[in-house]
C-alpha cells in the first residue's frame, strides 16, 4: 500500500488521531462554506479564498488528521450548503 493512503503508518502524525473510519471533514466543510459565502460578498477575492481553502486541506492531510477524500467531500458539502444559503438570500 502506498504511504499517502495510510498516513498513520507512513509517519508519526503531529496531531492526535482517533483511528475512526473516514468521514467528510468538518473543518473542510466550514472552510468550503465560508469561502463560498464570502466569494459572493467579495468576488474580487475569490481566488485568494480558494487558495487558502486548499492550503488548509493540504495541512490536514499532511498532519495525518484527514485523508484527501475526507477533505474533498467536506469541501464539496460546505460549498453545497453555502450555495443553498446564497440562493435563498438572493
């Protein structure tokens, strides 16, 4: 198995891990929601917010707290929730 698929076995993590099954990342969902809503308020800063959201996800993967698929699904979930809120507010 490749090391990046099992970060707990590949290297010692810097954050505590629980060994629980994989779920969408709550932190990525919050970041995705924030980036999407703020992009509607400040469209000129959309690229910066997307970059920072990606950077946060990379950090969570590198520390071994989440898998990349957890980050991607959490971010997609957050964007979907934000889009519904924006649509309702318009």
